[in-house]
């Protein structure tokens, strides 16, 4: 079962169990997916759906920071719950140690030696960790190795 089908099944299950929060969150993601499918005039593959899920999670994390700074605990709790729900659809996340190993391998493959070559490393590295690691963390680890 691919990711889109899994989202559809979970949406149906949320309808049956009358879980309004889960239903609204999945519907929002499904609408983003559907809009992109309409724009592209084709179905999305799992990698493209993963991109959308990652983007949605990143938006929620940014909103969560804003809510916490503004003292809006009610909205922050909703954002945390949405992040938790959407994260369940992502593949297992890499640990920082696993990221460091992949970064070292990629730096050796690209032959990068300074921060000026960071773009080259990141462009080779991101497809390897796509959907399995936060971009900010990957960026920080690359900076540590290239400094």
C-alpha cells in the first residue's frame, strides 16, 4: 500500500471512529496532495507525497515556535498533535550519529574541503536522507565537518 492509499484508509477510519482532529489533519494533507496532482495532471509517487508531508510538518514546527512565543498554549498543543500525527507517515528518522556517518561519506565522495563547497555537499546529501532527517540538523552537521 502506497502512502496516498494509506492516508485515504486512515481518513476513512477516522470518519468511522468520529476522530475529528485526525480527520481534519489528514483531509488537509490530502487536499494539498490532490491540488498538486491536479496541477501536474498525474498521480504523485511516494517520494512526492513524502515531500508534501515533510513540508507540512516543517510548517507546523514553525507555527509551534510562534505559538509558544506568543503564549498560545492551546494552539501549540494542536500543532504538536498534528506534528505527531503526520510524523507517523514518515519513514524512521535517522539519529544524529547516522547523519554524521552519511555526511562524512558524502564529503569524501564530493571531495569538499571548505564551507564554500557546502552547496555541492548538500545537493549530493539531501537525496540520501530525504524524508528521514530534518534539513536544519543535516545543515548543522555539514557545517561542523566543513569548518
